[in-house]
């Protein structure tokens, strides 16, 4: 089975609220504590990364399922929202994630509203990240009128 890795580095002599994720390809992403005292808008926090992972996984699964059904996805846009909650032990976690993707298709064969919803449901079932977390993931796709 494939294995995924990153390198995480934190050094208080550089910045107590900033750390670096280095991806396999060498790209560095600056990350920060979302509860930090200094706002760092150019930095990603772990909860944003979590949302990005869920949303990205759904995108990739959706495009794959659409292609299997003979549809060509022209564009895909989403603005996922994560809602914090307390688990059974009273600890904070990302309890819910809402995905509301807007998908545009190209080509001679366009899916119906029901087919778009079916594609989203299939993508949700096959998304590795969604299948790896306890978070409730809700789909509210934006559909053509």
C-alpha cells in the first residue's frame, strides 16, 4: 500500500507560532496555530489543512466518478466549512464539514440533477480521507436549475 509522508519542523528561535510542513516534492507550507496571538493570514492552520484535504479528496473522487460515467468536468469550486464540536469525552474536534461544490460540465453529454447528486454520493463513498475520519461530512451540491 502507498505511504504518504511530510516533514514538520518547529523552532522557537525562529517563531513560536509558526512551523513548516515540507512536502515530498520539497515545497514548504508555512503553518500556524489558529489560536495564536498574532494573525498570520499567509499561513495555513491544521484545521484549514483538514478542510482542504476533505474537499480535495471529494474533488478528485468526483472527477474520477464523472469520467467513469462518461462526463467531462470543466470546473469544480467549493468553499468548505468546518464546525467545531465537543466529542463524547468533551474534547474539541471538527465535528462537521459542509461541502457545497459547484461543478460545471463540458461536452455533448451533460448529467441531470439526479445524476450529479449520484456522482457526489459515489465520490463521498470512495474518498479515502472521508472514510478515515469521524467527522460528519455533509454534501449540499449546488445544482443547475
